[in-house]
C-alpha cells in the first residue's frame, strides 16, 4: 500500500473516532469553561493533548488552584499508559522508519488511534496514523471549543446536567473491567472511599491530610493505590502458546 492510500484510509477510519471524540470533548468543554478557559484556549488544549482522562485531571487541578508542578505530575501519571502503547508500537515499525516519523506517530497516540493502528497487519505505516489524527484531533478540539461556547449560552440547569456527562463516561469505562476482575473492583471501591475520606467535604477527615494541597493528595492517592494493586494483584504474563 502506498503512502497516499494509507493516509486516505486513515482519514476514512478516523471519521467514527472523531465523531465519538466530539461528543466526549463537548462535555469536557463544560468543565474547561468552569476552569476559566475560553474557546480558543480549550481548542488548543485539546488538540495538543487529546486525552480525556488527562485533560480532565489537568482541568480539575486548575479548578483546585493546584501548582504547575502538581498539575504536571497528575497529568503525567494519568497519561503514563501512552508510554506503554508507544513502546508496543515501536516493535511494529519497519527498520528504515526515521526517528522523526516514530516520534510523530507517538505524538498522535490516543487509546482509539493506538487500537486502530496496531490492529492493521504488517509494519506500522505512519501515514495511516497521520490520517487518523488529521480527522480525530481537530474534532476533539472542536468538541471542547463547542462545549465552552455552549456553556456560556445554555441555561444554567442544562450546563449543570452536561457537566456530569463526563463522569458518566468514566463510570462506563470502569464498570465493565470491575465486573470482570475482582482486583479492579477492589481498587475502584478503595479509590472512591479514600478520595472521599481525603476530601474537604468528608465529615470524618483523616488527620493531617487536609494540611496537604488537593493536587498533592491526588498524586499521592493515585501512586499509592496503583502501586499497592500492582504488588498485590499483578497482571500475569502469558507464557508461550503450545501447539
């Protein structure tokens, strides 16, 4: 397959991904407006990151007046999975693929783009990933910008209703694996419980915790819970298959 055809195939396959991104990013735009971003800022924020969980984490840190370092650390931890994705893809490049193209493909990575890219047989064709991103990326940014604009026009009740849509998406993400895997279910429950106990609204707060900023609390809980889960219930590596 030539490079032009691969790019066109990427554009085609990127349309359904982009439409899904637009809907999710619209809800993200409501949160971005609360964080003080205008439509242009929200657009470029989404274009440069394209990570729903990462963006939400960053916007939440802005809402809690976290420091730049705290915001960076939370975003880094939330988006760490992309390092694993790009590492997996690195094994699928043709040996003559330039370093620049490898970096460009890595920058394009999202969960869906990774899935579409790695699902294709043979070597990774960078132009295919570029085509996916050329459609999905702008639609993600436009969705965020549209949410910010709509948040300034729509009635307060409608804005309030839409602001919880993103939480619904996250619940939809965690419920299926929590039903299949008991360790995931335990992690979810523990995360909810500790997040509440460490929040400012808790009636029985944990001593000394409230002396720590909200951003640092988020970082500590994220690292602590994930580290304990990795130690207690590590993912078993699959051995070689036998005929």
